C-alpha cells in the first residue's frame, strides 16, 4: 500500500454541509442567538478583584514614579 | 498622567474581555484567570499599544495568545466543570423565532476554538474582518471561511436545516 503524501486539507465542512448554503432564517437565528449569548456574558457584573488589581498597578506606578523622579534620563 | 485614562480604558474593556475569554475556554472561572493575566500583560506592555488603534483588538490579541500558548491544555482538562455551556438559562420566546440559548451554548461548545472565536469576534464583539484576522494571525479569507464553517456546523448541531413543515 502506497500512501500519497499530497493529501489536501479539506476546506469543506464535513458531512455534506455546504459552508455557504445556509438560508436567511438560519443565519438570522444564529446571529441573534450569538448576540444574546454575548449580551448575557457582557452584562455579568465585573468582579471587584479586577478593579482592585488595576488600582493597585496604578498606585504602584505612581509611587515608583515619585520615588524614582529624575532617575530616567530624558 | 495618561496612565489613569489608560486604566479607565482597560476597565471599560473588561466585560468584553470576559465575554471573549469565557467563549474561548468555556469556563467562567478560568476565563477570569485569563482576563487577569491579560490585564497584567496589557499594563506591563502599555507602551506597546498604539493610540488611535483599537484597544479592544489589542487586548483580545494578548488574551488569545495567552490562551493558546499557556492555558489551552489546562482548560481542556477542566472544561465545563462549572460550565457556561451546561448552565441552565431561562430563555423567553418561542422556538420559532428564537433559539434556546442553552442549546445554542451547548452547540458552541462543540465547535473548535478557532471557529468559536471567530463567531465571537466578528459576530458578537463587533470587530471587523480585518481586526479579527490580525488578532488571529491569519488572512481575512481564512476568517470568512471559518465563519461560514462555524455557522454551518451550528446550523447542523441545532437542526436548523430541517425545515418545519408548517
């Protein structure tokens, strides 16, 4: 058995689904579900730890900037 | 000086970063690790951000790189333990005009991350094809074909092709 190494990547979706063959209704359904999914995620309250982290980084930066004033040439 | 406004800009992007991270790895808890990591990196490399370009796209690039370089294997092991995709979500509306969101999430979970991320970036986060291509490090054409394959697969999984005979 000889195997050819020149196999091509199949760009088609498998099982006979044509990538562009979706009807308008399906596209609309997927689009709106995607938006709902995203909205739901985006509206989840942001945990405090992220804001605290950035406040901390900001504060560190200010401290080190004051502390090392004049250290950096130009 | 401008550091504070950079901070505010970062804060404003946290919700979309979390949404993207959650969709990428399929777990809220781990997504937050990823977001935290991306925020730290963004802060450290703030000088590399070019003002006038999309901060969101820049942050997504950072987050995505961490995901593929460090986190992916780890995520696979624990994927869906606290699953977004398994979470029960009450969805209003009938099935004729809306997809059940829980079903949709499950279907999303079956897509390869390369397809999921394109759906999120182009279809939900409102990034352009060009921005998405830059984030993913591929050509615009690749983004477009991943997008159609992702939609076809979703349609398949959700049985959208089978038209109701009414």
